[in-house]
C-alpha cells in the first residue's frame, strides 16, 4: 500500500477535520467521525483516540477495534504502548507492535489481528493529554509523512478536546504531569524568595491551528524567517564587537539553525497541509522534540535547546508577540527564568514584583549579577535546561543561600521554606541592628565600609544601609538603562541628586566603564574587536578615544559638584599615561567651567582603579600622581587568572582566596601605604565576610561593597582581632597551606569571628 502523497492527503484530512469540528453536536460523535476519517484517508484498518481521564488513558473513540472496548479499555500513564507515548511524549512507529517491550495485550479490543502500530501524543499547552494511534494487519512501518499527518490531526484535535473539557485539568487551562523538583545551581546572589515562574522571553501558546488562507500563512512564515535571520545576523555582528550578551558559540548554532533549509521546508510543508504558520512551527518542533527523545545524547540535547529557543523566537515573530516579559509588565511576585540576562535587561523589570532570577548560565562577577545584588534580588545560575523543566506560572522557591531552586513545591515543602525564609529575615534584622554601629575591630582598628551604587535609588538608600559613603558609583549604569545616550544635562541631574542624597558622606564617581559585558546598543564599535571584549576596547580606553563622551561627563560632574568636593576615578588604567591623559582632560574642563563663570568644585581628588595587573608594576610612578587608589578585584582577578569573569564554565574555577591573588593584593597595599596614599577595595570579593577578613589580614582598611553586605561585613569586623589575623596571614602568605580558604574558615571559627 503506497503512502498517501504528503501534503495533499494531509490537507484532505485537515479539511475533513475542519468540517467535523465546525459541525454541530457534542464532542463524542465528532471524535467518532475523526477516527473514521483518519482511518479512511490514511488507508489504515484501525484509528483510535485515547484521552487522559482520572489519570488513566481511556479509549474514547475507535475505528477498527471492538466498539465494546470504548470507555472500557483504560491504561495507566506509562502502561503499554499508548501509556508510554503519553507519559514520555514520544512517537512510536512499529512494524510489529507485540514485539515492543512495553506492549500489553487487552483482549476486549480484539487488536491481536493487527501487527503494525503508530501513535503520537495529543499535546495541549505542552502537556500530553492523549494519544492518537493507527494500526494495520500488515507488518510495516508508517512513512514519515503519515506520522506527520497524525501529528497534524493530533494538534487540531487538542483544540476540540480542551474546548469540550474532555480531559483532566483542561478546565484549569493546563495539565500538570510533573511533580515537585529540586535543582541545585550556583549561588550568584544570596537571599530567599518565592514567586511564579515568568519567562524573560515568553513562550507563545498556539491558539489557532487550521489555516484559512494557505498562501497568506506561507507569506507570514517567510517574513518571520527573514526577520529572524536578520536578528541572528545582528546578534552575531554584535558578538564580534563584543556587544552581545549571548555566547558566540550559541549564536553560531542559532545561525546554523536559522539558515537550515530543511527546517523551513518542513514548516512550509506543514502549512501546505493546512496548518496556520504558528501551528506549523509548533508541529515541526513537536516532531523534532519527539525524535530527539529517542536519541540519548547530552550534546544533541543541548543543541535541541538552541533549536527550541529559535523556534520560540520564530513563533514570537510570526504572532507579533515580541518584547520581553518586562515590556508586558509583571502582575505578581515573579521568579524570572532566562538563559542569560544583561544588566540593562534586568533593570527594565519592576523592582517590586521581581523576587528572584534563575539562569541557565550566569557567573559571579558579571554585571547583571552585580546589578541584581544591588537590587537585592537573589540569583541562581548554572542550571542548564531549566527553561525546559519549568513551566510559565509554576510556583518556584529560590534559596540563594544554598543555591537551590524548588519547582512546583508541595505544601509541606512550601511551609518548610517559609519557615526558613522567616528565619533568614530574622538574621537580616540582626544585621540591620549592626549596620548602624561603627565598623571597629575588637582591637580598635577603624574599618571604612562604603557601598557600591549606580542608580539614583541606590544613593537615596545610603543612610538606610549604614555605609560610610559611596566608594564606587558606576556611572555607566545610567547609560545602560536608557535607550539613547544620556546627554550632559541628564548626567548632571543624576550626579547632583546623588551628591545631595549623600550629604556629608563621600561619593567616588567612576567615569564610564562601557564595553565588556556592559555594551550599549547605541554606541557601536566600528573596528574589529578582540575575542574577549572585557580585554578589548572598553572603559578608559574607549573614553580616551571618544573624548567627547568623557568631556561631557567631566563637565556634568564638575557642575554637579559645584562648591563641593568631587572625587573621580578612572577604570581600567593599564599604564600611568592613561591616567595622566584622563586627568588632563578633566582639568581642562575645569578651566572651561571657569571661563564660562560657572562654579567649580571646591577641590577635586583623582584616583585610578587598579584592575589590570600591568599597573602594579608601575605603582612607584603612578602613586605620586594620584590622590587615591581603588582596587577592582572583579576585573583584576579575571586578568590575573586569564579567566573571563562572564564565562559560566569558569565561574567556580579560581578562588578569591588563592595565594596568587592575596600576595598580589598585599604588594599593592604595601606600596600604597609606603606612598601614604589611601587605597580602597571595591570588587565583589570584599562584600563576603571571609574574603573581607582575609583582606583585613593583608592590611586593607577601606572597602566599598554591595549595600546588602554592609551588615554582615560590619558584624564580621566587630568580632575580629585585626592584629591576630594580620599576623596569621603573614605566615600563611609566606607558606600557604594547601587550602587557604579552609584554613581561614577554621581560624574564623576558632576565633569566633562572624563570617
Ligand atoms: C571591579 O572590576 O572589581 C570593579 C569594581 O568594577 P566593575 O565590576 O564595575 O568592572
Ligand atoms: Mg572593573
């Protein structure tokens, strides 16, 4: 028996199906007609529909099996061929059904005469709700086009079934076959939170499956492919310039799929069979998913996620539902799920509703994580595939303190979590009490604890945090959150607001640190960029080349700090001449202000950030020229270890408490002390109590940390004997133990230091 010609016969089925569905009457007679139609058009002896009711797959309609079996034959999920298809969302295509290890025989159906069997899941909103199968007495495998026709029918049927509320849960809008699940990821930002899962890039639910005008559907899909390819090409271009948030490897895979002729052809064939563009994309994706399930290869599974992404992107384009969840707005407490996020994307979310972020990638010192930390939003990263495990709307518990994510928790789990959350709140309240107290060690060493900030809101909360000032104001954040380049006036307004909010407390403004993972869409690089953008044209390098940008910022800062003290520092100074040049440019703007009779700051202090190891070799030349030094351990450690701070694979590879880093820092601290120049450490490292304790052990006394860490750091400082840890560190640095982190942590415990 020859298989029917591909699209033509599928279209015939679909037309018939459309007529049946549009007709009057209840669901049961319609299902009876559907099985007759499919059997006839596919020239199959049997066609049956099983639907999930009371958690069992019940035979609802059949052509060819005994009618007495209808509503009598019931299989558990996972039982027999039908149960396996529904439980695993798989397709089975067997020449000899009885030969399959899952086969179970049900005498009431009279199916012993039939040898071949093919079945596809009926899926509603990504969950299998039934099975559509065909059987034949002749042992043969069904052709691909026949399987696709079955999938098409299953897809259209799902609308009828859900509409008629024939299955479990369809009333609620969706079914849940999955239970609670606990995943362990990488703690990126501590804290506990609960909320409902929201996808940063929302999934599209296909509502209409049968096309009215095939030509029009084909045009829509053609247009969507063109747009998607354009987007991917742009992403790839941005990646070359170091502006893309996404990994290059992923973009390359995207590109490969986006231009895959086979994929677009299959979608077009599905449209030819009578499906809408959305349904066609979804059906092809279902087929690919089912195929992939049969191949147990983690590498392929990874690629499958990329294709899912792209398929979802195509769906979003074709249905006109672009934009991220931030644009749609959050309506409830939200746990945001994403592959990765940029700092600007994160800042678009409503702070009141965004409770936590769960990422497939992510690393400890990426700027998105720094922003989240400043916003007080817990983040868990490194959970590959999480977007395919969680469903939109699932309840999610995030424990950023131990790195766990609980999906669809049971009542008992939720209660336990809420209790721990209350406890953690209590602990935070204890820190709140410490925040207002001075940061003095038990032997009387005064430690300066400032905070990092980047937005006006952060500055407004300075008093609440208990910090001594703002030790690092990341001016590029204002640029990151706006769609166009902020002009001098708006910069001026922000800086003034920050200084006003800080009052007598000092604020150290860092000039723009753009580039690396802080790319601006409106500022593109026109030259070839290095492989690793954080080692490329960024920060001071970019500012010196685009001096107009720096001049505007300098003027805004000078005006904002009129008649007050202004503290400015330059990021990523690699050689002293860069600092000199930046300072000269800045001082020229003071003259510009004076010429225009504008008030100028009472005094300007200039500092350099030590983030590039090369600068450490010229400290003797640099230190006499600066008013202060600031160490950015985030960049410094990535350069010391040659380990990209944004690469999730390296996120846990090197330890901040490695002797290499600590010895290096000690050298810098000693040199600054000898030159009598203040030095402050402002990377994420110093916001961690154990790390900060080690830094005090090196002689550091000034820190700028994330606001939420002020309490814990002060608590640590107030329980520490500075002289004791200094003496201990000296010995350890001379002769490092195998595991310095463990040694420090044991020491802290023995000496009752609150780390
Ligand atoms: C650093 O590199 O440590 C630093 C404080 O700057 P940023 O994290 O903004 O690069
Ligand atoms: Mg830096």
